[in-house]
């Protein structure tokens, strides 16, 4: 999953980032409402984790702006407020779920996966490419019906490719997906990951398109 975390508490944000990256998620992080609104409107995310108490612009107004702009991505609201009236206001603004602070890490991951799974039910819940099957809601891969073991970086590359299997995915987009937009990474490291994936997914294959990027193909001769 590619997630947008909107949280101005540095310690909490660092803990959430650590936990979600361990769960094979890629993250962008905003610390105020203005940046959050911009990222939500210009980025591509599977879900958003949104705090309500933000500087510059509060979370509810950010959420209302997203919904007014037609953005339908799932939004999980983090809040220290446990009152029913606050939740009603959040749901009216377009929230999909609430999680009250403090919370367990496992619950955040479970709730996010449930949100993405429900969103996938209205779109593409399962994607296949040759022997590969990707369950979008669960974030799991199978090869010939058996679970496919992947590292976190391998998972990020393969999920990006299979969700865009009919198109060539630019190298820069893969780097952003894998390394959370870190511009200083060595782009050759993506090729290393792809080399490992090619061994794991055969007869499906990843084909490099010179000067453009990579495309996932179901199999057969190169």
C-alpha cells in the first residue's frame, strides 16, 4: 500500500512510519493541513491516515476539501477526541473510519487493510497476470496458487507493476514507490530488485523498455 500520513506529532509519526514500513507500506508524511491537502490532491495513495488537530488547517476542513474535489480515497481519522459528536462531524465530512489515540499498532494496520479491501471491492479486488495473482485488499501475492514470498522492496515493485500491467511503468515512478520519493537513491538498485523478482515470478516476466521503464507480462518468449 502507498499511504499518506498526516500527523504533526513527531514522535507518534515516527512510530507509525516505522510500523507501517515494516508491514511493507510506502509512506508520504505531511505535518500540517495545507501540505496534506496538496499531497492528497496531487499524489496517488491507497489510503490516508489523517489527524484532526493540525497546524495551518485542521483535519476536518482538509477532508471536506478532498471530498469536494471528488477524491474518494479511503481516509482513516486519528483523533484524541472520543466524543460521538466529533465522530458524527468526521463522518459527515467524509471519513471512512476513526481510531482514537492511544491505539495499538496492530489495530491501525488491520483497519487500514479493511478500508483498502472495501475500496477494492468497488474497483479491482483481484489482479492476475499469467501465474501471478494479487489480492489488492489483502496486499498478498500468489504464484500458481501458492503464496509468493517477497521482501518489502520486492513487494512494492511487483504491486506497482501488476496494478499497471497494461502499461509501462516509468523507472522514476518505481523509485518513488519503493523508496518513498528519496531522490538520492541509486536507481540501479531498482534493477537489482527486478532481477530478483524475475527469478521468483517466472514464467511471468518483467520486461525493460529502453528509456521508459518496465512492464509486467504474463509469460511466454521475450
